[in-house]
């Protein structure tokens, strides 16, 4: 690949999107905008009076940056204008109509302050002087909370699930939390779908990780549920986000704080199928802050039974395979992090961190296979397989943020990420008399590493417009080394003749630039539009030589609009997305852990393109919040799993990936949440969509044949949570996934439910909880039927997942509240397709938010 072209593209994009903007926008010395886009200030009538003042902390007498000031008409109680304080706590409200008003001042960590009896004459300039704002930290331990924040919140371009309120997920991992998020479906292997599509991107605190690019389900097992604050489901990403993720983006936000002092949180859990221990500490003094944490989780007693019947036709020979298997798995997962942040100045901050994740997952399966050719018994064999799925992931970032004034800021973000992945298996091969004949080993080593540099700038235009733009470069390299070895019942391993071995070297570099514009009218219409261009440079090779994939560019537009009318919010969105293949799709290693079901990647895959449309409506009806979203998704050049019989191994089915598919999906998401009382919430959600899939495979004569499939996919669930006196709380959750449509068949559904209780003690410093899942069910059967002109397959997987766990948490340390500082933004790489499936497979972002 010509690297000069790659660097030239980054320079052109950076100059195109950055230089003109810096040349024309106001400097940091200009006054702060009078109101954010979309605030009450956008509707204020114009007058000639003026109100000003300075807000300071009553204890330190320092100005409170970003404090909110709202001006209310005293007679009607309606908000007529608003603004935010600058870095010195100063504020101004201009062009105010003469009349009588009151002012409400608010900021996190402070008690709200109301200034009554404000009378303005025409042309008057009223200076309120220094307004002292009292911190509410002194009463933190004395407050009794009688209400509860919404478990589900809807924002302009995303749905937010407040996971920290989830009682029954304590002691679990991120997949336990995501199962309860509306719009998402998580199967029993941890594979995540959004509106029926697994082509999503998962971020952690707005950051990517190479382990997520490798396997979302494995990555989720490394994130403790106890440390998740919220889960954001972004269905209509703006151009500020990377163009990847056909169905959308999931952003997992972990718990953070803006407290001064030292604290340590201890979380532990033990159960019949898993145990966990988590230690997280933080220290902040003055301008510097540190945090350190560690989490470990062990899974055990996970039992699986399988039955497989499949028929294949090759060279006019019909082979029937009947297979049964008994298996179990266990795993150790850990995540450790060290972070540092420092305020270089009042308006500048530096953030750095390193995170290490480890996965040690092993499984064992005993397979008995019987083959029948043209109806006659042919072969009986047994195979005992041990599989190792190991990885170590390092993510390191350094980020810088310069805030010129509210909503005007510039950031530089860097990220280095590396994942060393091992996916090996050892097999003992037995004859019909159950005697060991020989042994087989597959060695599959992979290294996935990337470095990212990006810069973002945003600035307000007047008080109802916002302009954002930036550039980004990603340098990514994937290396895969795979081979097969064979040995007698005793003796050393040697290369196995006729089995594939080799190496894959895959360089993928991306240059990107974007611009986005937000406009809010006086009548509360909000429009956000943008465009992003990404150019991908690919240099791939195997031992046989170069792979002619070629470079490609894509232009990705996005449009979002919203309007609130008498408590009803309408949202309309369109975006185009790109989905690049991930390591699981690219790796050409033959995985024959089960020789009757072989998988192999395709390093020649190209990206798929998707057009997304959605129309949403939401409304509060007394204590009930209702949301309905209609969506459509059209994908061309789709990366689809394609299965066909093996030409060399009797009765075997080979699964690979091809750019042969077209996928259309049209459906609706429904969600309702009832706040029955201030302490009891009940919610229900459902997802239904009609999908059509089209692709290509081989017919009975080995010639190309067009195939298609269509049908309705339905899923839904219900949840309820309650808090009681003396620190008691309870939560229940149930979910059911119906039949899922695949290109060559259908996969059966499954159910999942949990019930949990919790007791807090020590003035909420500690808690003890008990949670049970699937306690009424002995096992689940996922029934899959696949077919084509050359084969038919019926696969039953039985999962035994009854579970109960006891959890304990305790907080140590004394903290005091201070105003949260704006921290440097971080890199998001949401541009790689994650592993799809398994054997059981199945308007605008807030101004000033993180760069995506």
C-alpha cells in the first residue's frame, strides 16, 4: 500500500475541515453565548432590559463555571430565557422585556437557589452583584430519597438505561445488564443484536477496544455489572460518530465521580455458576485525580448438551450425520485499570489511562458421530475436544481538552490498543470401540493492534446553532498464524498432511473527516445534519501472496430532526452506515473442533453499506411514559454466513462469510414505563420486524444459485422494581426471544428471567443482595433448522442455566462534593464488524458531548 497517499488524505481532510473554521469563528475572549441550542432562551421575546450577576461558591467564594440560570415570568410561571455562567461565574441576560420575574439558579452538587421579586423597567440594566451558592454536601448523608430516577430515559438521539438502579444484575457482567435494555436482544451466549441486527458497535466510556472488535460476547464478560452506570443505545448516530455499525452504537458508561478525597468500593458475589470480586478506588486532591480498579470473575458449572441431524448431498451420495455431544465450560475474566487526570488550567485538562483485560475461557465437549451413506451405516467415531479461548488486551489513551467558553472547545485524542488472542483446540480421536487412535491440535494465534489520532472542534453560532468538525486517522494491523498438528496415541505432534496452515497479515488504515450542524428554532424544532467521509486503505497478504481487495471511500450523510408538541416528542432520522469485516470474518483458519460443522473466515471480504430510517413518537401520560419507533433498514453487499457441504469430508457442512447478501428489515419498537408510585416502576417492551434476506449459494450440481428467506421476528419483556423502607429493594425481569430468520433457515427462541432483592445498611455504605435466574426452568432448548438444495440440518442445543448468587458491596472513605470538571475527550473507534453468531446463534447528540 502507498503510505504517502494515506498521510496525504489525512492532511487534506484536516485542512478541509479545520482551517476555514478556525479562521472565521470567535476567539475565546468573546462573551459566552446567552443560551444553549434548545433551551428556554430560544423562545424569549425581545426587549431592552438587561440582567447580570456573578455566582460564587458560598464557602470558597470562587466563581461557579457552567451554573444554569433560568428566568421565569412571575405571573405565568413560564421560562422565558436562560443562560450559563462563564468560567468566572459571570452571566448576562440581554434583551429582556420589562416585567416581573424570578430567577432559578442550579448546578450539580449545589442546592437550587431562587431569586424572587425581580422587577424590570424598559431599558433598565439590573446588576444582581455577587450571588452566593451553597453546596449541599453537608447534608449528603442526611437526605432520604423518596423518589427514583427513571430507569429508562429517552434523549434526542438515544435511549438511556440507568443500570446503576438494577438490583438483580449485581455480581453479574455486562451481558446481564444489556439483556434488560429496550431495543437490544442478548442471546444466551452473550451475542448482542439491535433491532435484529448484530452489526453494531459497542463502546466503553466512549472508547473502543480491540477485544470488542474480536468478539463482543467475550468482551461483555469482562465488564462487571456493578460498575456500569448507564447504557446508551444510539440508533441514529450523527456524522460525529465513526461510520461503522450498521444498526447503531451501544455506549456503556461506567461509574465515575467528581468527588474530592479518597474512596474505595468493594463488590463481591458468589453463586452456583459464578463468583466475582471487584475493588475500585479513587483519590482526588485539587487539580489532580487518580483512579485504580480491578475486577475478576469466574464462571463454572456451565453444562451444554447438543443433538445434530444433518443430511448432505455431494456427487449423488447422500450422507446422514447423527451427532450427540455433552460439554461444559469454565472461564476466568478480569479487567484492571489505572487512570489519571490533571487540570492544566481552568479551561484545559489532560487525561491519561491504561486498561488491561484478560480472558481465560476453556470448554470441553465429548462428541459421538454416526454416518450413514445412502441409508447404510458407514462410520461411528468419538471425539473429545478441549478448546482454549485466551486473550490479553491493553488499551492506553492520552487526551487533551481546551474549553474556550461554553460549547466552544477543541480536543486532541490518542489511543493505542492491542489484543493478543489465542483460539486453539486439542482433540482425542476415538474409534467405535472407544479406543484412542490419534490426537489432533489446531494452533490459532492472532494479534490485533491499532493506533488512533483524532482532533475535534465545536463552536456555537449565535445562541441557537452549533457547528462541529474534526479529522481522524486509524492505523490498524491484524496478524493471524494458524496450523494443524497430528500425533499418534502417544508421541510428538507433527504437521498434519492435507490440513491448511498459513499466515494472514492485514493492514487497514482509515482517514476520516466530518462536519455537523445543529439548528434550533424559536418554536422548538431541532435539526441536525452532517456528512462524514472515510477513505480506507487495505494491504492484505497470505503465504500465497497479495489479496487484491483494493482501497475504497465512502460518503456518509446523516439527518436528525425533533419537535415537541404539547408533551409529545416526534423524532425523524436518516443515516448511512458502513460495516467493515472483523477478525472473525477475515481469519482464514479452518475451525474443525467439530469436523461436521466447520467454520472458516474470508480475508477478501469487502464492507457492507446500510441505509437506516426511523420515525419515533414518545409521550408522558400522567405517570406513564410511552415510546414507539418505526424503523427501516436496507443493506446491500451484506456480509452473510453461507453454508454448503464439504467436498472432502463426508457429511460435513462448511460455514464461511461472503458479500452476497441483501437484507431488508422493517419494524416497530414499543416501550412503556409506569411509575405506579414514587417507589415502584413497571415497564414492558417489545420489538417486532419483518425481514427479507437474499444471497447466493451452490445448487445440487455445484452451480451458483440465488436463495432468499423472509419472516417476522418478535421479542419482548417485562420488568418491575421497587424500593421499600429500611433500605430494602426488589426487582424482577423476564424476556422472551421468538424465532429468528436466517438466510438459510430459522433459529429457535429462548427465554430468560431473574428475581433479586437487596438490603442496604450502614447509611447506604454497604448492601447485601440475593438474585436468582431461570430458577423454574431445568434447561432451555434452542432449536435451529437450516436448509439448502444440498443439505438439511436440525440442531438442538440444551443450556442448563439455573443460577443463584449472593452479592455484597461496601464503600470505604470520606468524600466531599465539588463541581465536576470537563475532562478531555477520548477516542472512539466504532468501525469494525464484531463476531456474529455462534453455535447457538441466533436527533442529535447533546452539544458539548464526547466526540464519537
